[in-house]
């Protein structure tokens, strides 16, 4: 298709299947079929997807982490000339730990239209599959390499105290060591290892950090992995701070026993303990 294409002068971000090629959306197929150029991480993998769905004749341009800055300007120039570009990654949504940021920034700076289509994301799929709370979560991309300078300390900081569910990508060769770090921080921390999502050998294993570390120490995994980690246990207030808060609530007009029950839920100290210490009984 030439400059009269429905994508003329536009960039469309197209999420692609994580594994099962049937998971592509109809709108993504429409965009890929209408694009003059498909910018993709690996032209071989993208060609398999296109041929599976009967899309032929598209110009495939290699666009990955090592050349995206150089290629972005050239693709913008071609969009200014009236051609339509579809951006894909090997799997999932571009930019989510995948290339594409440089191209989107360049297209926006040039005043070009950028459309993002909804579709698969390994981070969101793993979050939901984990069975852990999903109301609030933090995605940190690929975890720091433990072997790099300061890597273990940085990994500990990322996995440490977090008030929300954490989602990360990890390599199979480093997974067991990462789980060991997590277990050292809190052996009871809930987590889930989501492996090969949507593929033939998909596996979601849930458990405590200690249980998962022990399993993967004995059974090294293969394939692509998303690690989901539950929020860290809330910090427990000290007994003196809890008693001071209880006294302040009573002075403000609260009844002692109901106030003690509220503070017990926040601090982990038994309501009866707080009440007895308050009254000296």
C-alpha cells in the first residue's frame, strides 16, 4: 500500500501475542494489514505472525534495542512522506521492557499521530494469574543482575519493603538466586512464578518465597519468566508508640476497648494486651 493507506503518516503501536498466535486482536491485524512498514524486533518472528494470519507484502524493518535511536529518525522521515508504520515487539506490548520509546518520542516531536492499540502484556497476565492483590501494583521490568557490582544489594532494595504487589521479568538462569534473596528478606513473602505464559508449557507456581526458592533450586526453569511478589508485611509499630496512640484516642473521646481493637489491626499487637497495659490490670 502507498501513501493513500489508512495509516498514512501515522504510527500505530501493535501488541502481539505472548506465545499463542491466535491471541492477536482484530484491530492489530487490521493495522498490520494496512501498514506500509512494520518495525519489529526480529523480522523472522514477525513474519511468522503475519503469514499465520495471511498478511503478505509488508516491508519489515528491524527495530531493536541496539538500533532504535538510529532507525527512529528514518522511520519518522518516511511517515512524514506519507507512509504508515506499525510498531511491534517480539511478544506483548512495545515499550514494556521492549524497544519503541525512541520512535514514539520522535514521532510525537515531529507532530505525527500516534495510536496505541490494546493487547497482550506479560506483566498484566502474570499479575492476574498470580492470585495476588491487583488493585495496586508496581512493574519494575527486568530485575537487576545479581552478579553485577552492587547487584545483590540493588536487588534487595527492589524486592524489599513495598506496599503493593510487584511484577518483574527475570531470566531462568537467575530465578533461583533471586528467590533466595527474596526468601532471605522474608521467607513467608507470597509470590508466584509465571513461566511460558500462553505457550504449550505454561506454568504458574504459587507459594512463599522460601517454598519457591527451594523448588527452583532443585528444578531449574526454562523459558520466559514473570515473577510476581506480594506486598511486604506492614511495618509494626512499637508497643510504646501503640500505647501512646491509644491514650491519645481516649483523650479525644474514643472508648478504650474499640480503640484498642483498631490499633491492634494496625500494629499486630493484641487488643487485650494493649488494654491491659493501658489500665495496668
